[in-house]
C-alpha cells in the first residue's frame, strides 16, 4: 500500500523515489555476500565487424581499420597490395566480456561489441574471429558471430533519427573458452565471504547465522567476522567444498545498511533509505518566475517630413512569485517523511533543494549522496 502511495504521488510529479528493503527483512547469504575465490576475470580484444550496409568506418578517418583489414586478408593468403581501399562495410570494434569462475574449456559466453571508429551502425554485421586476452596478456577465449544491435539509425536529406545505441551490440554465446582459469577449491580449508555492502552489523549476523547452523550440523562454530566486509569460515572435514557452501549460502540473515539519501540532479531521482530520519523543521519553498518579452514596434514619420521609418525596441518584463507557505516537516519514519514532502507540493528539483537545505541545517540524520 505504501509503494502504491509513493507511486501516485512523487512519481506522478516525475520524481522517481526508491525504497530500500524494510528493516528486519531476511535475505539469503548468497544475495548479500560473494565467495572471494569465485571471481570474474575481464577479457578484451580488438576485431573487425564485416557485412555492414554502408554504415562502417570511413577508411580515411579510421586508418587502423584499413590496416586491420589488410592484415586479415594477408593472414588468409590474399594479397592486398595496391590502391587505397574504399569499403564502407567494415568497422573496427573493441570486444569485451567477463570470464566467469570455474568455467571449463569449450564453454560459450556472451560478448559485448563497441565501435572504435566512426561507423554509424553495427546492425547486420558479423564479428570476425577475435582473440580475447586477460590482464596477463594470455588468450582465454575467441569470439565470432553475428552482432545483435537493439538501436537503429535512419537518415534522410533533411532529418536524422537515432534510437538506442546502434554503434554497440552483443554476440550471444559468441565466445568459446580456450583456456580455463586455475582455481581449485577442493583443497582449500577456509572459505572467505565478502559482503556486497560493507556493514559491521550484517557481517556479525552472517557469522552468527552460519555458526548456529554449523553448531547443529557439525557440532562447532566455524565462522568468524574479520571486518565490516569479510567473514572467514573453516570447512569441516569430510565435506566437499561445493556441498558445504551450498548448505550455508541459503541461510537467511537480516541485512542492515546505514541511513542514506541518494540524489541524482541530472534525472531528478531521489532514493530515500528506510532508516532516514528528519528532525522537526519549518520549510518555506517558493520560486520566482521572470518573463521577458520583446515586442518591437514600427514608428512611421509624419507626413511631408524628411523622416524615415524606424523600428523601436520595446521590452516587457513580468515578475511572478507565487505564494510560498511555511510547512512543518517531521520524519520519524519513512512514510511520514514522504507524506510531509508530498504536502509541500513541489517538483523533483524542489525536493532535491529541500533535502540539501535540511542537511545543511543539521536536521537530516542520514548520509546525503549527490550523484
């Protein structure tokens, strides 16, 4: 009911208001923490997209595209010496992806393709075999396949329409893993969990939940919190790493988070945490509107005079300042705070200014994050 109330009030006024999970709501450990050993590895590669319908790089402005095209043809045994190429159906791209943990050779993953030159669209193109390297310089995957682009670009003589991003796309299952990252966990005697959002209360609750389970299941306390983000767990004997982690990752814990208000002034988005509190304050918010209108008029000379017709400038300035009522705002809980902001009847930029003013007055008991 509260979410519906917020939607029909703040969102109706073009203010996007996000609510965090209420205090005391339980989450699985796998949703609030990650296994330190199970990490992704970033891969990147440089390649060519061919088969474009005249929307590729202009080889004069992107000489590296022509060099790459000639090198590719020479590797295929085709001599490319001679005049300058004028093809417009080739584009140089950067291919990026994340190599998941525990992946084996032969598995397929998705890759992202982004234009590097001045191509106008990658729609209909095909990515040519592109090796993907990690930070150590070794090749871990090879990508190839048709590029899927969601945006499009249509251009005529007098108008151009662009929707989405036609110069970036995706190749589903386009990369084949050639080398796996060595990460054997079978011999590891310790598991390290890292919270997605660092918080001492959440770290203690995760450790307590694991210890309660391991005391009943294995007869001992195996988890200990190290700081606001790290929990170290000892693996019991006689149980495999995967089976033990599968048992504890579904345990329920009550996650906690500091009171925080996030403001994005570019989009007018305000996200207020559930634990945000505001002391009793009086607020007056009003805007001054100044309208300047230019109305030049033509002045005619008198009959039989030697005067000339002139244009006389005329400017009309109007100032309008609507009445601004003083309102009392008190937020002992989130619903009361939002109801108080709605009573002011201001737009998103006004609510952002009010929250910043409340913070400056020392009445906002939360961290204010401006993006």
